[in-house]
C-alpha cells in the first residue's frame, strides 16, 4: 500500500513536469520558438471540431515534428481561451507510466489539478508515443465511448502498427492524420526563401493555372540539392551540427529504431538484420525498377519474405511502392515489376553520403524528391508507364496520373535534371510514343533551369525547372490535404 501511494506521488510529480502550462500558462520556450509545420492549420481544426465524438490519431515517421505539432496545438488552444488546466499532455513512453491504463493517467491528472473524476468540463488530452502501451487502441476506444466531454488526441511513431490497429479497431471512433516528412514547399518557407519564387499563370488543359518560376534558379537548385540531402526533417534543416553527421541522427535515431525497436511481430518478421540489409539495398537504388525475382537473387532472401519486408517498410512510411502501367495505360494483372521510392530522399544521404548535382545518382534522387511531394497526397492514383513491344521498342514515362474510375491517364510527367530536352524535345521518344497511344495532348517535362513550351504534332510540351515543379506539387499536396478534411 505504501509503495502504491509513493508511486502515485511520483507519477503526479512527473505529470506536473510534463504540463508546465498548468502553472505557467505557456508551453516550454524550446517548442514555442520553433516554427510550426504548415500541416498545423489542417490538424488543429480536427482537434477542435467537437461536433463529432472521435479521437484524432496523429501518425507518421520519426522526427517529422509530431510532438512539436502537439505542443503548438496546445499553445493555440490556450491562445483561443481554453483553460490551461483543461489541457493534458502525457508521453506514454515515459518509464514511470509503464503499462498504466490511459483512464487511470487521465484521472490522476484531474486529481493533480484538484478536480473531481466525474468533472464534465471540456478537456483536451494528448497521449504521445501511444504505441508504448499494449492494446492502446482498446483503451482509447473505451475512453472515446465513455468521455464525450473530452477530445483525445494520440500520436505515435511506430507507424506500421499504429495504422494497422487504428484501421482495425477505430472504425467510426478514430480519425487518422498522417504527418509526412517536409515537402520542398515547406522547406523553402521554413528557410525563408519564398522570395525566390514568383507566381505566374499559364494555360494548361484549357484552364488558367498557377505555377511558380524563380528569380534565381541557380540558388533555388542549390536549395533543392540541400533538401534532397537534409531537408526531410525539421531538426536537420536548422541544425548545422546534425548536418555534419546526418547518419548519426537519421540512421541511428530514425532508421534503426523503426527497423529494430518498432518492428511489430504481427508482420511475422524475425530476422531484423536481414530486413535492414534489404532496406539499405532499396535506399541505394531508390527510383529504380525492382522485381521480387531480381531482389531475391541479389539479396538471397525468399520472395515471400521480401513481400513481408516491403509491406512493413511501406506501412512504416519509409518507402512507397509505385505500380506499373503499360503504353496503353493498362494495369498488369500479374505484377512482376514495380518501382520503389524512399518517402524522404534524405534517408539515402544518411545511409551513404550527400550527393552533388553532378553525381551519377542525381537523376534517381531528383525523381525520388519529386515523388516525395506526391506520396503524402491522399486520393491520387499515380503510376509509372513502362513497356516493351519488341526487342527494339521499349520505353518509360516517369509519372502518370490515372483516372481511377476509367483507368485512363489524366496527365504525364517526365522528370529530367537537364536542359537538353527543352532544346531538343524530339528526343523524348518514350513520351512522344506514349501520348498518342493514350490520347494525351499535354505533357510536362522538368528541366534543370529552363522554362519553355513547344507545340509538337502529338501535343503541348511544357518545360519547367524541377525545383519549381517540386515546390508547386508540395504546395498543392498541402492544399489537397486541407480540402480532403473539408477545410
């Protein structure tokens, strides 16, 4: 009995430390001084919309700013008049909270605040790193059903497990929110270089559409290479010390924890070192075409095991599998080849070394960076086109936007890190073959520095610098995410 009382007092002491706004009325300056992610404007309304009794599940890769976004949400709640003593933050991974039920922690907070356990005032309760509590989804579901006066928000970095359990147990009670690595659009704004971009308009697909050009494309390209090497994580963006050794920060603190500590047994993965080896191989070849047969031969891992590894790595937000279509934009019934991209190009830099704009790998990493802007966009169906009609006739188009209902292409993009094709568009043989086959009369081709448009017999070819294109796609991804949540 004495031990229980002593432990309870220690827990209450820790809760006071974790919630300094109860007495000081503000969040710690360490978080308050950080610039918020642009996704905060989308996340915050989900937290404050009390018309639906649901918990919000914030998930995403490690170190993308989930905890910081929770603190910024708390700061905004207080700024809008919510009592500091009605806002509770608990980091479930704190050892002293080990295996304590969420409801008991919630009631201990109310006890600490001198409130009754049956208090019916509106609370906002944040459980960070929720995956450290076994069967967290059962606890959370019960809380949502019991406390209609409380908005529960949970976050976690064991993304694979979190997403799976949220989908299985939280139907109708949980709203998932995925925070991706930094987009290039966010990166530019966090670094205060948005003045390099100027908004313009052009006719595209019969409509006036906004696009961006740069007043200094060489400086923007330097920032783009910097983004490829270091730009996926907010901490790396602002820390020269971390940038000196990104491998220590990303590989040890992000990759190793995902592959070693966050590994859920439900995926049936036993050989963690083998998984790590497969991920390293994928990271090195990000943007290339893979097949299970080829990967099995190269790695010595059975094809069925490789499928489990790829399923886990994708669920953990480390990679994205992009499926193949052919020159008629038809899906393959039996898929033997596919592309895999890192969700964040700076993962490769951490595992190997930073790249420069003249390295042999620059093409694949530029393509990976462009895909990184598309991957967080929910509800979009993108593929790549690859075909072989004979030994001599084969081709590929890097990105094809698909009309899901009709399974027809809506648009096509060729990702290039060169100005050559803007001067010689007739050399784009794959695109020139693909467009009439799929009834496309427009296509976009990225360049290194050139903006141009050419009217060819197959249709309009729009050329723009890849850094400008990545900025536009990143901006549109955030806007589309906002629309998806009805904001």
